[in-house]
């Protein structure tokens, strides 16, 4: 069980690293699209190359291995406690986020820019909110702690969005 848990955690970490970095690359590519030639072409080609390597060599394999080791551990639970059911719901949201990132990835590869760099910055924080939610849920596990955790998450989200808004004004 501990080996499965260790491998699960390792691949969760690498998966999140990939998710955080891929959206940053989306932001950089979107901003590079507004530059003048030849800088525009050079940067976009490089961001596409790095994105492809990151997405297919780190992020996708990590997502698959996270799922594999997570499902392997689930078989060891005779019953699912409430916190685990909630965690699995959050994990489903995380995979939906992953698939939506894949859609953005394919659109950018085709030269389509579905979101502004500011929208992508906000999008990047969705993974942060899911990470914080899942970690607190797994560590705390009790309903009362989850109530405080959700309240803390809402406060965290407000502070995070405020910081992004301040950063946007600072950049302008």
C-alpha cells in the first residue's frame, strides 16, 4: 500500500507540474502571437515545441499513471469514506480541466487563440484551487475540518483572484 501511495504522490506532483507549466506556455505563446515578425514566428515555434514535449512526455503520462496508482489504491478500501468520495469528485473535475487544457493545446497548435493571456492566467488558477482542495481534504478528512477547509478555500480564491487583478493593473 505504501509503495502505491508513494508512486501515486510522485505522479500527482509531476502531473500538476505539467499542468501548471503548460498553461504558462499557453500564456507565453498567446503573448508572442502579438509580437512583430520575425520574433513572433521564432517564439511561437519554440513554445509549440516545448509544449508538445511537456504535454506528451510529462503531463499525459503522469495523468495516466496517477489514475493507475490511484485506482490501485482504491481497491484496498473495503468502503469509501465520505471524504474519499468528495476527493474523487474533485479528481474528476481535475481530469476535466486536463482535457480542456488539451483542447487549448490543440487549438494553439492550429494557430487559434481561444483565450487572452489574462483569461489563461485565471484558467491557470483553477488547477491551484483543485490542488489546494484535494490536499486539504485528504489531510483533514473530517466533515468539520472540511467546512473550515471550504471556507478557507473561498477566502484563498478571493485573495488569489484579487492578486491576479492587481497584477493585471500593474502590467498595464
